């Protein structure tokens, strides 16, 4: 059995805690505290990390870590990124400038992205269709990042599993 560390990142409210929770085989560990950021209508927010586990059909184990979304906890991004095999960036399309949000995480995780695989999942596109997937792909390309971008509802287990499958497929291709 091999263990792999995967990292979920994105803005406050993008769904990191939710995504890990819907696929984890253990009750997820969270470091949520009461949210004092009035710009986000959310009762709790992650200040350290989220953690869950998922066993793959071959017996390998995924250790799933979620970063805090606020920039003031950005130091945790580097700590949690150490040893990560891949990165899932969650974008909330309801936010004022989702493309700028993407830029923050592409910059913040540039070293990790250069070394491993990445997937971008855009949430809430059914109610906020702009920017569209092509605009996100164009932004990534302009930053020299080539990775899949797709809409996702992280409350749905099958959609989070799809994100993980895409990430693992990229990793397999890189090692061949």
C-alpha cells in the first residue's frame, strides 16, 4: 500500500472542507473557527487545515488536506504543500473576480504546480455562468499552466471523485 498526499485549496467558501468531507472514509478533521470576515456569509472558516482519507480500489490511500482560504493564513499553504502529490484548486464563481482568485492560487502554489499535477474546479456555475470554463483555461494558459478545468459541485461525491480521478490520471501520465 502506498500513501499519497493531495491538497485542496481555494477561497473561503469555495468548498474545500465540503469536498474532503464527502469523500473521506473517516470523519474529517477540521480546524474551523467562527468566521469574523463579514465579506463572506459563512458561519465557520478553516484556519489551519482540513484532513480526510480515501482508500483507492488497489489499496493505495489518499491523504486529503485542505488549506485555509484566507491570504493571512497563506503561510500554511507552503507547509501543507510540502510532499503533496497533486493540487485541486476550487474556485467559487459567485465571487467578484474569480479569475483574479485563480491567479492568487496559481501564484501561491507555483512551485507545487510546476512539480506535479493540478486540476481546477469551478463551483456555482449553474447560477453564475461567467466567467466560463474557456476563460479559466485561457487564464491558466496565459500563466503557462496546463491542467484540466471543469465545473464541479463539491457537495456531490461523484464529482469530487471525478476531480481526484483526473488528478491521478495526470500523475500516471507524468510517470510513464
